[in-house]
C-alpha cells in the first residue's frame, strides 16, 4: 500500500515538473518574441494562448500535488 502511495506521489511530482517546464518554455519564448521587432501578431497570440494553457495546467497540477501531500499527513 505504501509503495503504491509513493508511486502515485512520484507520478504527481513528475507531472508537475513537466508542466512547470512547459510553462517556463512558453514564458521564455513569449518574452523573446516580445523583444523581437517582428510584427508577427499571430505567433504572439498563439504563444500567449499556450502560456495561458500552461499556466492553468500548472495550477491544476499544483493543486493536485498539494492535496495529495496534505492527505498523506
């Protein structure tokens, strides 16, 4: 039982780390694009949408991880 609990926690942690990496990737890409003088509004809009999705996904993963950590106590 404890092993299954540890595996579930490890999976949640990997999921959170993946989502954090995606958030960082989109955040950095959007920041670089905003510094660029190019007027590619479609690309900026797409990156902003991806960043919003990554932010929401990271928030949800964080909530699941926190809930799991609290329930383990």
